[in-house]
């Protein structure tokens, strides 16, 4: 089968496959074609792909390949019936995409639905690889906007205390933000609704903000569960005082497949000290901060900067693309049988662990969200969302 790599559009700088991954794909029996200019924004010339054994073709020709790979769902592009589309489709927020694939007999492998707890799927986990870079870049970018030194300094001219960082949410992005901020010299505190996150937060140098009576709001797949208004209010109040004293605030709380919770209200932002920087890592799906505007940086009257830049890993496209390429390559190589994809529904990577297995997640399947015109039976939650 031939893999076709799409060039991303708009502000996206990342690419789904980098030249050094092609050798592994070719060894698995695939041939690879690349759209003209696909890797330019991430530092890869067309000639680099040529030298790695790929053809460089037009977008129309790429869309006619057996397997089409991209980062984002190629909305508006005529993917051919019978094609296997590999991308981040975000199916739970965009079920119409799944319906369109079913109606057009397109097999959809959505990279963001990899069963994250399967040991052999962890190298394919796009969410983890990109979220780690989002968390890192949030701290780097936010710190660059601060008008002060970050670590504690003692000099002949005087001493300064370390800057304070608050990280709200401690998934992969949040933990990486905590670790990065700690290494830069921030005094770091962090909040999460999952009590199980306390040990993780403390292991990377953060101080866990505990709330009296809080329960562990975690689902079977390891993601945070939706909070009641009461619990969310308690958590927001618990961290409000910390926010007032913080120089940098990173919001990263996310609920899989749903709109993120609002964890930073406009009222709390007003109480922050002047020149505080808030980086909202969920700006692309609605944001955690009430004042977030996707794609923009809002400056309040008291000089609070609310950064709504989407997909911060775009600022480091070479590393982000390398990680993404490894994820895609591991997935396709694992499914290959002499260059053909084996889409057996007995594969837990494709359809999730079976009922009774310790890793089974109720109502959830795997990376295969559409095949032969249907959503696999394991994806009952997704089936209920289809228009």
C-alpha cells in the first residue's frame, strides 16, 4: 500500500511524517509519497524526502493514495472512497467527521483515540507526545513575557525571591509544565481533581494544592471526569489565593472529548497582580480561562496577559513533528502485514480492550473509529453522538 503525506494548512507548522521515519515504513512494506512542501515549516525539504525514498506529488495525487496521513482532519478535501485516513479527527467533538467517513466508505484511524493504557500503544500516543511539548512550551513562552527574573538570585545589588508559577491540571501537559517551571527556578504549585495526581505533581517538583473533602474524579481510562458545579467551585476557590500570588499561571485541565472546564474566572483574573501571565493550553477547544480568546493574547486593564495561542507545540515544529512521526510510524508498522494494513477487530489498539480485561474502558473502542461504513460496536459512546 502507498502512504500519502499531506501538507498541513493555515498556521500549522508540524508535519505527520519526517524523512527519517520512511526507512521503517519501507521496511514494513509500504511505499511513501509526500505532498509538495509538506515538511518545509518543520525544516524538511522536498529533497530530504526524495533522498529517503519518497515521491513528491501534488495534493490531488496524495489524496488518491491508499493511506492518507495528516495531523488534522482534511476538511473540504475529497478523500477517495476506500482510503484509510490517519489523522487527529477529534471525533467526540466533531462526530460529523465520522459520519462523513462512514457515508463515503473511508476508514478512519483517529490518532487521538489510542488506548493510552496499553503498553504496546504508548509509542503511538499522539496526545501524550504533543501535550508534553505544549506544557514545555507554555512555560518557555510564558516566562519570556515576564518582566522579572525567574530563579532566586543573591547579588551584591540585592536578593530576589523566585518567581511563582501555578499549574492548573496535571495531565501530561500539566506535569511537563510543572517539571519545566521547576527546572527554570520557579516556585511551583499545582492543582488537580484527581487525588492520584498528588504524587506525580510532587515527583516533578510541584506542591499539590489539597482541598478538604475532595474525591478522586478520574475515569477508567485515566482522564479527569466532569465536575459538578459545586466541586468545581470549591476547587476554583482553593486555588484563587494561589493565583493572586502567582507570576505565571498555566491552565491545562481537560476532559477527554468534551469542552474543558472553566477553572479560571474573570473575577479571579482581576485579583491577580499586575504583569501576571496566563497561558491557556486549551484555547483551541474553548479554554479554561473565562477571558481566553483563541489565537489572541488579551491584555486586561491591570496588565494581565491571557495567552490564547493555539497548539503551542507549533513553536517547536522540528521536535513536535519528530514525535508525531514516531507515533504514526509505530502505529502503521504494527498494523502492517507485508505492506497491507491488518484491521482486525481483535486488535485492542484498534478496538480497545475487551470487556473483562483490566484495561477495558466501558463505551470506548480504539483508534479505529470508522470502517466499512460503520463505527465499531465498542465505540458505543461515539455512536450515541453521531448526527
